[in-house]
C-alpha cells in the first residue's frame, strides 16, 4: 500500500509540475490599488501579474531559474518565489516589480511548498524528497536547519 500511496503522490506532484501555474498563486490583499495575482511560469522563467479586477495580465516579471512556488508576506509588500532550478528564494517588491537578491535555500532537494510566517519574518520551504521544511530568516537571508516533518501548514494566527 505504501508503494501505491507513494506512486499516487508522485502522480499528483507530476501533474502539478505539468500545470505549473496552477501549483502556486499569491494574491495581494485588497488595497487602494486593484488586487493582483502572482503566477509563477516555470517554463518561461517569469511571473505573471494578473489584475483580478479585469482578469488580464498587467505585467510579466522575469525570474530566471524556473519560478515554481510563490507566497506573499502578510503586509502584502513582497512576493517570494522559489527558483526550482537553482534552489533559491527570490523576493519581488509588489510596489515596483523589482526582483531582489536570490536567497540560497540550504539543503533543498525538491521544493513542494512555500509559506510565510504570520509576522513575515520567516519563509518555510517544504522539501518533498527529504520530508523536511527549511526555515529561512528573511531579514538575514539565511537558511536554518531543515526540520523533519510530514506536511507543511502555517496558521494565519501563528
């Protein structure tokens, strides 16, 4: 049964890889500006910004290294994108679309989940192959020791 479950998980993972954009979306909270949805495009090395008021792509941001997963900070100021091909986490400033300096994700093998802590200080990258979560201090840009887990979830309240 475990082989069947393993195969089922890999099948879902492969389907998510094939769909790419469906695997991860980051929605910027409502503000004076229109809401925006950030969609990583693994195959085209970019992130599409979709204006959810008009349901159109308002801009495209180049992000090398196979952008695969994304998450937004609770204050809505920064979108973080996992670069699947080179195991880094890249910040994108929501106000300008500027891509910041990539942060190496130490120990990463196969990224499958990304979450930002409720206070916005830490990113957590789930690693499918090793069954770990890697914490990243966003203020210093350093990876912490991988944590052995079975899944990834961060409650909105901490």
